[in-house]
C-alpha cells in the first residue's frame, strides 16, 4: 500500500492519478473532506481506502498500521493558505502533524516523501537549498521551513528514505476547489472565459506591469518527481521542484488568451496587504534534483497551459454531452 495524505487535494490527487496511470491502485488516501467539493478530485480515481486525517494520525500515534506494511507515505496534506495568519493553526497542521507522521515512518523504515515549499525563500534572490537563502515572508512559509529544519537537525542520517520537495508555483488540473489559492493560470482562465480579460498586477519591486516572474511548474511534472523518488529509495534530502526557469505573469496570461483565441490583459492596482509579503521573482535552482539523477524535462508555461486548458475543455465537453 501507498499512503497519500492530502490525496483529495490538488497535488495529492494528481499523484494518485499518476499512480493509477501506471497500474498502481493499492493507494490509501488520507484527507479532510470538511470541504466536500474535493470529492470530485477522487471520483475518477481508483483507491483501496480512504481515511480521515485525524483518524490516520490517531492510528499512527498508537502504532497501528492501516494496511500492514506500507511501501511509502507521500505526505501532501497541509494548510496551504498563504494568507492565513493564525500561526497556532498553521503550526498544528503543517508542523506538528508532519512531525508525528515522520516519526511513525522512521520507526518502521517506511519511505517518507513530503511537500515543502519555495515560500521558504521569501523574496530571494537565492533559490538553492542552502539555509542562507531561507527567509520566509509569511507564517505558511515559516511552518514549512521549520519542518525542513527539524529534518536537518534530527534525521540527517536516518537509515530510511526522507525526501522534502520544495514546490515552486504549481498549476494544473484538479485545483478548482482551492478558490483564491488556486494558480494564476486557473484564475486567468476563469477571467478570460467570463469577462474576456486577464487581470494582472501593475509593477512592483522594480518589475514592470505583469513582468513579475515566477517558476511555474505543471502539476504532472510535480507528480512525476514524487514517484521518481519513491522508485529510488536510496535518495534522500531536500530538493527544489521547479522548472529551473522563470516566466512572467504576462507569459501565463498570453498563453491563456492564445488558447481561447480571444481576450486581453488589464493591469490592476497592487494590493496593499501584499506589500512586503509578495514574491515578485522566483526561479528554482534544480542542480540538486538533477545531481540526484532526475533527468525528465519540464513543461514550459506555453506547453503546460495548453495541456491544462485542453483537459478542462474536454471535461466541460463531457459534462455538456451528458446533459439530457
């Protein structure tokens, strides 16, 4: 069995899909379905079992195995709201839960692959896995950094696999439930579909309007990296997961507009509450990932957006066809 926590969420459900695509259906999804909308991310997938996140942690805390020997735990579950400032809630969800799950895996020599975040780097300018570059801008980023530091301090020589993956800006299918926390690709698609325009911020931090740059990575590439590490249990460490190239928000908007064959860009005022808390530039240094042996190419924004919107279009066409 393979456990995927956060398996009904955005990245988690894409990992489950990728497992299914290669014929692996012995998957236990762990999640919190208080937001019942997330069920749709699992409806077309094959899983062996579902466990609530609190029930799973209770089982782990008491030393009970949910299904005998586990092949791996892929831990994607977290509070991912970067605008959440309740630090107590954030630490319980992202730090305390992760620690308990980590100890459960280490004690049983179960490979543990978990989601960290590029938010640990703040506004940069460095984006390699060196502590000198780690300066988060919000409590979400700090919760992720604190767990990375815990790994470094206590488990740098563990005899079982521990892998932390620092995701950059992930976009792709199965993210609609995230609402305001969904990717700009999702938001731009909705805006162009409904109003015929993509709304981008005016310039900030020395960047021209819409020219703020991020390392945008397609979710299928993220899922592939997770499964590569699961298939290579001798590899441990903390690794960036990005394309290694930054592209502008204008690039994302243009790709969406090109797919629709219509639309325009409109620049709007920069929100006051994001001043000093916004990453105007990110670009993953993927040297460590490549040195570990991962060789697969990553999608550009242009290719990834086309694949993403093709999938959305196909799904909408099926719904329309199915209506009486």
